C-alpha cells in the first residue's frame, strides 16, 4: 500500500469463498469503489478508508478487473497522500520551550495524535542526531521578509515541526491562533 501508493485489498480463500479486507490511500474512497462491485459480493462493509468483504472465489478475477477499471477512472491526485496540518508556524516559534509545552499534551496515540506543524518556504539544510532521542535540523527561510536561519527540533515526543512538502501535496487549511481557518 505505502510502497506503491495505491489502495490494497488482500483475500484469503477457504474452499469456494474468498474473504478479504483492504485499506485505501490519499482521498480514494475504497468503500465506494468496492460498492460498485456489490453484485459480485456476498457481503461487505467498511468506510472510505477501509473495507472488508466476502465473495465467491470464482468471482475474484471479475472483482479485480472491475475494481481496477473503477480506480483507473479516478484522477491521479486522489492517490496522493494527505497531510493533516494542525498549525502553520514560523521558525522562531520552534523552540525547546514549545516542545516542553507540547509535552504537556501527552500521551499521544490514536485518540490524541502527535501534532503536525507546517513551516512554509523553509529549506532543510541538513539533519543530524545530537543525542539518541533528539534530532536538530538547521533550516532557513528564503523569503526576504524572513531571512533568518532557524533550527527545527524533534524531541522525545516525536512532534513533527519542520516538514518540506511539495506544492502538489494536498494540505488541510492552516488555522490561526483563534481557530479560524485561513492561510498564514
């Protein structure tokens, strides 16, 4: 799935029945894709990002062919990974004090994901380990209004501070400090 950037379904065959589950990528709605082949399935369920279903093993080839035809009609952008950005930041906001404040939001997990921050117009100069659980990465902003050099730190919390994202990668809107959506 992540190696090829396409939705993946895996089936096991027991006798004449195939049982499978799948995961999607990007914004591809895998549930709708599988639903388009519902006449071949004995049962199925799930949501846009994950599905499961059963069908007669003899229908696997037809299922695969029709699912591939469905996917071939989708625009390429649907297969690109989505990056959810919690906030846009400036390099001077990326300090050890900020990391300490973010540590107070721990523990991180499925219900409380690690925050992701985006620093726009930043070039990562290099990255080096300074101790086993922290990496420091000098970065600079090429814009005239922000010519200074800063440093992006990733501490033990695994908070992602500086990320370089191609302009073609879809991003969720950055939110200002008052919570209103908008670009910064």
